[in-house]
C-alpha cells in the first residue's frame, strides 16, 4: 500500500499497440460517477482494447536472453472486489496474450464478494466462452480481505508455480520466463515482477525506475533504491535483492509457499502481509527479489472500492507481523504508530500459530535480517519513553513538531498522530515527529536550547553546533531541563500565541511534563 515511486523514467509512453491514439475527453456524469466508484477512469477502460500490448520497458539485455525449454508451468491468480469488468478482463487477456501457452496452466479469478452484478453472470459467461477450460472462478461468500482472498486462489491452483496479482494489471512480453527460471533454479526464491504504473486517468503506462521494495517502521511499503552492490554491478537486468514486497505482483513455488506458511490468514482486509512475507522468507532460509526482466504494469488508483478504514487494518496487521517476527524491534512498530505496547487499543488477534510456525521453521532473528537484508533501516533501540508529551498547565495540549519545514516545536491539541510522537532516549535526546525509519527519509528532529533566545528550536540532530545543546534531563512528571543551559522547557500563557500558549525555555518554575509510553 501507499507506495511512492523513487523516480520515474518517462518512456516513449502512449497507450501501446491496440490502444487509443489520443486521450478521450468525456466529462459526462456517468464517467465521473465511475471514476468515483473505482478510483480510475473505468469509462475509458471500457473503450481500450482488451488485447493491447503495453510498451516494452525491459532493460535491453532482457530481450536477448534465452530460456530453458522445460520451465515449470504457472497458475495465475487475480483477486478482485468491485473492480470494473473491463479492467479485470484486460488483466486476463493480457496474461494469456503475453505468456507462452505451454507455460500457463490456468487463470484463477477470486471474487472477494463483490457487490457489482456485472461481475457475476457476465464475467462467468464471458470467460467460459472466450477461454473455455482455462479460467477458473472462485467466489467468496463473504468478504475475506486481500490476504485470505489470495489464499483461496492458492488452494485451487494446480501448477508447480503460482503468480499472484491484483486484477488491474497488464503484463509485459516475456514476463513469465525469467520468473520461472529463477524459481526453477531455487524454489525458495520469491520473485517479484518489476512494477510499472498504469495512469488511472489515461491508462498510459509509465515506466518506474529500478527499485527494491522496502517499508517504514509502521510497515507501510515503499519503493527504495536497490542495494549498492547491485548498482555497482551495473547490470540493469540482474535480480534486485529486496527486503519485502509491494504485494500487487509476486510469483512463488506452490509447495514452498505452503511449507513456509503462505500469508498470515489472521490478517484482515489489507496491508502488512506483504512485509510479513518478506521478513519470513528471509528469516526462514529463502529469499525475495525483483526481476527487471519480468514486468507488470499496475493501476495505482485514487481510492479503494472497499473498506475505507485501511489505516486501522494496516496497523492491526502490522502488529501481528511485529509480534511474531521482529523480536525486540517490535517496539519500533508501536512507536511508528504512536501507540502503547501494552493495551495498544488494537486487537490483533491470536498469533500463537504463527509463533509456532517460526519455531517449527527454525528461523533466524530479526537482527540478522536487518543486518543482512535491510541495512538501510534506522534503529531506535536507545529509546526509553515515547508518545504524546503533555504539560500539567495546558491540559489537552501536546508537544508537536509543527509545520514540517519549520524549525519550531509547538503546543497543539492532542491528537496522537505521528507529528506528536516524542522520543526520549538514553543519551538525553528529545526527538519530535514521525520516525525517519530508513536512510531514504529524513529523521525526526532534535529539540534544542541554543542558549540565545527564549524559543526552543527543532534541528537535525547532527547539525547542532554544540552537541550538549540537544541534551535534556526528563523524568516522568518532572521538569524538562536543558543540560547545556540548565533552563527548563515550559509553557507560557500569551494572548498573541496560537491557542494562547507559547513554548519557551526559561528559568525553571517547577512545571511538570508527562510522556505517554514506555518501551516494554
Ligand atoms: N482486495 C480484496 N479484498 C479486500 C481488499 C482488497 O480482494 O477486502 C484486493 C483488491 O481487489 C486488489 C488487491 O486486493 O486486487 C489489492 O488491493 P488494492 O489494489 O486496493 O491495493 P493497492 O494496490 O492500491 O495497494
Ligand atoms: Mn492494486
């Protein structure tokens, strides 16, 4: 979810052969209504050929590669809920048109209890007539969420390899052969076709830069720069080691996937399963890689046509992954979501079976995984306390990082989101704002008393001229005292400040501060 590209490569672009030469202008009510419903221009999709071929964005070298004549077959699983029919059908046509027929065992469509009637009989009739015997449809009688929907597909798959995809993707020529080759060589590899973007409004395909798939400590996925040794090697067609996956496209040996525990069936709706699989496969002796020669284009839609409380489920699922796989580092997930480690206010369900799985597979530690697979992660092990910080004189108000580009901490009504995440660490730093999580993102800033005015500032911790200026003494329900000046962080009532409250450093008058959470 919520992946941000690290860079775009604008290719020759266009809708591809068989597509439209120009973008259709249609501002009718109906078109807008469909856009609203699906998060993409469904009316335009209805008019684009189901058999179009997308531009070939593979690195040049891929086109010269040759493959063994006896690769394993693949079952391709698409899951959907309330998707535009033409978009699902284009996914099906695209995989059939761009996979050698002897390699494609079957296509499996999993309907995760859609409401839309055209996805019932119309879809059945269409695929049975157009592709008799090749397409299976599985219908969930209640909404299972994307995790168990993918598992429904796996259960009916019969080929030795299974590919899992969202039902709004299109396949590049030659996507299957390199993926199947890598899995034939080592069945413990989980292979991710590289992802390009189908623009939600024009359906043009936009090339994305070569990337691995990483995540923040909240376990939100994102594209990250490939490992240094891959960059140094200088071969764009080589597999890219990746700590986790975005999740809309992955290919795996069917039996191996079962052996290592599939996806966590206790996860609900959306999110976290893609990160959990990455941690698990690496910690338990397998690997995960992005294959630039195997490409799939995916629609990043503007909204999701299902449950709108995605954040809640992503948080819940993240806690399951944290509790099972992350050892002492699980605190980082609680910190990232700014919730307490005991009574987090989220019921993440029973993880005992997943813990037993970890035991059974004799998996390595999370520290091993971080050091060997995701060294770009920032570690916050020296944190003592974290969460919202309140002053007894200003009830209902919390320390807040304020405007991101500003260098000023403020007091703001408490809302508990990440701008009000304060961390106090063993070495005396007081940091404010969301965790930077990785070397790819700026880290939270340090609260500083530079001894000059009465205004405390927020600075990049490494930019503070005198290191002691960023150090504080802080005990629960006590003052916050600068180790450099001996002054206290305090609240001053002031008519011309926001909310009538100003944050100052001044001679200590005995004000008390409270921080919400401890590391367990
Ligand atoms: N999905 C599902 N059941 C759900 C939620 C999502 O089957 O309850 C499917 C959805 O149809 C899609 C896939 O899960 O094929 C991933 O969801 P989505 O495309 O909305 O996520 P994104 O790719 O935008 O992160
Ligand atoms: Mn998707």
